[in-house]
C-alpha cells in the first residue's frame, strides 16, 4: 500500500526515525488538532457527510435510547441530592446529545430539571461544531476533559456511541511462528505497511485469552488483525470521572473467535470518506476516518480491570425492539400529517436501525460502578449467549 504524503506527516515520521507503529500513525491522522480527520473537524457525519451513524438517520433513535437512559437516571436519583449528569463522550456533531435532551425533557420534565449535559470531546474541530448546535439544548451544558471530570466526579450515565472504534489500534502481523507489530514506514515520498520487531512478552501475554498464543499454520503471512491497547486507559479515565452510575457502549463489536478467525486475514480496519469505504489505511492521511471493530472480550476485560461491573450486552436490533421500536414503527401510520416522503424516510431509518445486515448488528454493552450490581436497574435489552 502507498499514498501521497502530506508534508506535516513526512516531517513527523522523519523526526521519529522514519517508522512508527500503526497505532501512532492512526492517532496522528485522526486526532492531530491541525491535520487529523477528527481533530481538525474535517470529517462530516450524516447522509450528506462522510459516513452515516444511527443518530444522523433519524431522531427516532434518540427517542428509543432515551427510554433506557431515563430508567437508569431515575434509579440514580436516590444516590445524590445534586444534579445528575448525562455524559456523552465523542459526541460527533452533537445531534444525539441535543435529541436526547429534547426527548427526556418532553417525557420526564421533572427529571430534566435535575439534569445537565456534559460533553467529553478531545478534538477541537468537532467541539466547535457541537457548540453551535447545542446552543439550543434545554439543559445546562458544559465541555470537559476526562481529567477535569476526574477532579470533580459526577453521578449519572455515560454514553459512548461509536467512540471506542476510533481509538488507535495496534496491528499485529503473523510471520511464521512469530507475531510482529505492524509499522508505518517512510520510503522516499511513499508510506508502506511493514512487519516490525516481534511483539514483546507483555503484549504477547494479552494474546492468549484471545486464542492467539501462536500464529499457527492457519494464520500465515500476511495475516494481520488489530489489538485495542487504548480500551483500558479510556475506561479507567472514564471511570475516574463517574462517582456512581452506568456506562453504555454502542459500537461495532464481535467475539474473539469471530474477530480473529483465520479466514479474516486483514482484520476489520476500514477507512471512510464521502460514504465510501476503503481497505487502504494509508490513503490520503488525515482525510479519511479510520475505524476498527471492538473485540468483546477485550472490552469486557479492560472494563473489569478498570472497576466496571457488567450489566449485560446484546445487539442493537434486540435492544431497540425491547425499547419499543416496533410500536414506534406502527405509530407512524397515525401521523399522516407528516407527509408521505417524511414518513417513508422515518420508516426506512427505523428499519435500518434493526437490520442485522446494517446497524442492527451493533452491540450495546452496559457497565456500572459505584453501586452493587444487584441494586442497579437491569438493562431493558435482553442478554444473549456468548456464541450465536
């Protein structure tokens, strides 16, 4: 793979000796405040943007998610006399946060009087767009870092919708009987993906629970996949900012046996721009979104090591149906005043949310801290077996 090389990236690679682990490259091209796809605010989310998310399809998604959040927030009222917080991390354009605040205010006005909206957005370009949109938010709203939140922890619910898939991943490459770290290397004016040094023992120890103790005969070069070293630090930082409450992760995720299957020889990493996908992560650095699925076991292990207690997990289709999507779909028939075109758009969006070949295959994974699991409200979505 190769790509035209922007000067800022060439200079940074030269300063690093001409080669860096893929995780460092991914962090640069996504989150650099001046040149990164997110850091600069270059990427756009929505039907007319670079990629579509569930909130950008329809406000109906927020209305359904709000039912889950209301159940958790109301259960937290006895735990504090202070204001409760709805914390959204990586809030994108800010549309989900605004829709949630609007729906919760309409459905539970007394609860809404106790609520504030807290946004954790590390990318200044995205935060600038959020501030414009959230001028219409009916709740007190503030932007903080995880560090600032840790200095004054809140009680409430944290929502991480399509956030963890944007954390930088390490890529590992099978090389006979060894695992090696994939590097991004400068060759003249071109970038290349190359196998680097063998993995150190500490990282190798993390592979065994994932079924990757050795590459084995089924995984031969150039077989590669992703590890998620950013999960544990992110979950620990998030936990330090939450005195008591729940965390809901909504993202693409798969079990390890599927994620690291021998036939998946190039991992899950994809680049997105202008509603198009590419399997070349070196294409126009800083101009494309890069995303990799989560491994469920890696997420659960990182959460446990950070003091989070599991509340359950399921696919998005199951969760939204349990939260009333079918009833909402049926109710569209009672709203002819919206017009046929709008009704068809909303119907299509609702169906995409539960389509297992589309957004319905997202995973909802819930955790709690600061309370005993037995005293925490159970998720409204059903649990599912480990294997399908």
